C-alpha cells in the first residue's frame, strides 16, 4: 500500500507540473482567436459538462450497487431476483437516447451557424487540395484585370471574419483545410463538395 500511495503521489505531482490554471475553464481548448471560436468553445465545454455529469451518475450508481447491494457474509442464500422491472428498463433505454438527442441538437445548431455563408462576403477564395500542397483560387475577378492587381499572393493570408467560408475541393485525395488556432477545419474530398 505505501508503494501505491507513493506512485500515486509522484504521478499527481509530475502530471501537474506545467499546467496553466488560466486554461482550466476552456478544458484544453486553445484561446479563441476568431469570431466563431466562442461558439465552438461553448459546445466543447457543454459536451465536457454532459460527459462529466453522465460519468459521475454512472459511477455513483455502480458504486452504490456494489456497496449497498452486496451479499451479507452471514447469509448464504441468494438474494431475491427481480425480472421485468419496467420502470428501470425504460429508464436505461430512454436516458441514453435523451442524452444523445440533446448533444445532437446543440451540435447541429452550432454547426449550421458556423457553416452559414454570408450573402455579400468581402472576399471569396476557393481552396483546392492537391498532392502535397494547396491551391487558393481568388474567385472575385474583374473583366480583363486580376482581382488582386498584377501580383496574386502565393500564400493565403486570412482575416477570418472577412472571408467567405468555402468548402475545400480536392483533385487527388482527401485533405483537411483549417487555419491553425481556429479549431474549425474543413475536409476536402475528390470532386466538388
């Protein structure tokens, strides 16, 4: 037992050495940097809260049944068996469906808001993934002249709230496009998506 306690103490101390307590409310999510990020953070925190409540409830029920419904050492007979307890059976069938439905509702609500397209974007850029690289096609063109002047930039410099969100397209395989720190990647599949 002393070895287990020592190992637990070392593990707890070593794992907490470099933790930034200011990040604790975000539960591992980076600091939001875009206007969409607070919505993603809210969904992230809500999912963690639901998982924590569900986990505490399940572990509580398991421990309660282990400690309070164990067989007595003095009694040898088998405790009475109950079958067809409909309220309990309905409970453990309906509760998971409710949990999944609530999580689905909030995820679908936030996803539809995050993928909402602007009617008049400041810029529209089509992202195409191809073997080991990306192509950025600047859609807004004026007759006879390039949209960005004589030089088209080689790198995409995104100001997230001023660009039309366009699903990435792909010519050769499945790619993932996302601006680091935004936590909102888009997947590109072969052909228009």
